[in-house]
């Protein structure tokens, strides 16, 4: 017997039909959710909030007053101590050149020989004229002496006596003129040996044997240059001069105990010249075109290393500050207005941003003119991690000083 199909009650809604694909997606999402919750339960717990950090560790330096010699490095050029241009003083044919070009010569050494034949003849003629004049003088002397005796007895007239005295005076004048002519001829003969007026190094000769020379010609035969010692001509700006005078007047700088200011030369290749020089004088007029004052120094040159015309830099010793404060350049910053500032570590280890006035640069340090005193601590390392008002943990450091080179005025 066949059973009848079951009917759903009329008040009951039909159940939704679920597809196999939807059932699989729902199952996969549930599985993923269970895995995430399991991993979260097994993972590390959230870190607790950090407590307040301690003071930052920074490097500080304690300023100490120290004596320091300030120098200024200025450009300059060497020039010869003495220069002589050699020219002939008499004319004639050049016979010989008696020196080696470029070699040192002594004062009075013969450099050139002019043909002396014509000058020897002139000397002989002058000597003959002198002998003749001397003979006439002796005759006039005898006549004047005789008439001086005869006039006492009125054996000769007064006129004869006067004439004899006049002839004697004229003969003596002739002798003097003839003697001067001889000396002139001797000088001209001596000038045929052209000698070095000073000791030094010779330049190239502009003439060769056989050339015709004239007295005091425009063309020089050679040049002699004395190079030991040498001059060094340097220029210093009026700004530097005024700064130096103000510091000297204020007692900040004192002159070196040895008196004259000393200079040290730095050559074009960067090496330091072995011999110190001394300042000779300071100019008294300012160059209106450059606003600079010329200084001249004398430098020994026994080895001949320096030559006239070389470019050098002269380190000029200005003075000594007995209580200089020198702050590392890494500790000094400048605000947008260009004002120099440092971070000062106060007694309670907090930072203060302080304005200072700097003077000269000394190697890798600044001269501090005002704003700091000896014994104060300034921050030199770690400024990126702190700011003014922060409390810090100071650690003493000592920056390595650089070799002093030059000083420059700072505004």
C-alpha cells in the first residue's frame, strides 16, 4: 500500500535551501577565524608603557684661560735686498766677459774688460802734461824766490817782483790742473775693468765680446741681485690693523718680549720655511685702491732657497694674550642673525643657550671675547639630542687642538 506524501503546515514558512558552495565558504571562514584567535592567544602580551627616560649623556669641556700668541697669515712676495744694474762708464770695444752667467760674484770683482789702449794713451798724455807743468812750476819758483831777495835791496822793480809771484801762482795752477787730468785718465782707464758694485747673483749677459759700448748707455750689461737676506713685502688690511690696535690699547695683547715682531713664511707648496724673519717697518699710508697697508720684513736666505718674486704667505706675530679663552668651533653655532651662541652646562646640569662674541679663529677654536668666563662648562658633543633647558649627564671631553695657522677677524 502506498503512503501519502507529508505536507508542511500552512503556518510554517518553507526552509531556505543552501547550496553546497555556500556551505563550504562559510566553513572555511569559520576555520580561519578560529586560527586567528588561537594565534592571538599564543602570541606575546602587549609591552607595558615605558617610564620616563634619564638625562641624556653629553660631552662637555671646561674653559680655561691660557696664554696664546696670536698670528695673522697674510699673502706676500719676496723681493731682492739689493739690485744693481751694471752699465759701462766709458765707451769702447768689449774684449772679454770674465764671469759665469747666473753664478755668484763678489763686490769689486771684474765682470767685463773693455779695450784699454786708447785710455792708456790718454793717461800717458796727461802724465806728460803734468811733468811739463811741474817743470814750469819749478822755474817760476826759482824766479820768484830770487826776486823776493832782490826786492829787499831794490835791485829789481816792484813790477818785476809782482810778475814773478803771478807766474809762480799760474804755474802751480797748471800743475793742479795737470794732476787732475792724470787722475781722470787713471779713472777712465780703471773703468775699462767693469766691476761688480755689490755681491750677489748675476743674470744673463746682454752683450758679447766685440760689442761697442758707450758710457752710461741705456742697455744694461747684466744685473746683480743680492738674495741673502731677502725682503718680504706683505699687505695688511686696515680692519686687521685697527683690531690689533684696539686689543693692544685695551691690554688684551702685549708685544713679544724679544721686541721686534717675528714672521714665519709658508711657501707655495705648503711647507714652512726654516728661518724666521723680522718685521722691518709698517707703512704709514693706506693704499686708497685696496685699503691695505704695506709691511716689509727681512728674512735670512743662506741656502738660496728663496728667490725674488716668489709668492709666500707670512705668519705675522701680532701679540700675546696672557688670559685667552679658546672655545672649540664645534661648540659654537650661529643663529639666523649670525650671532654666535653656545650651550652652557650650569651647576644643576641644565643647559643654557648663551650669546657670545668671538674674535679670531685659532686653528679649530674660536677666541672668546665676551659671554663666557674661565671655569664654565660648554657642550661640545651631543647637541643634536638636547636643547636649552634640558637636564643632561655631562661627561668631560677634551677636543684635540689643531695646529694654529692664522687668525681672522670675525664680526
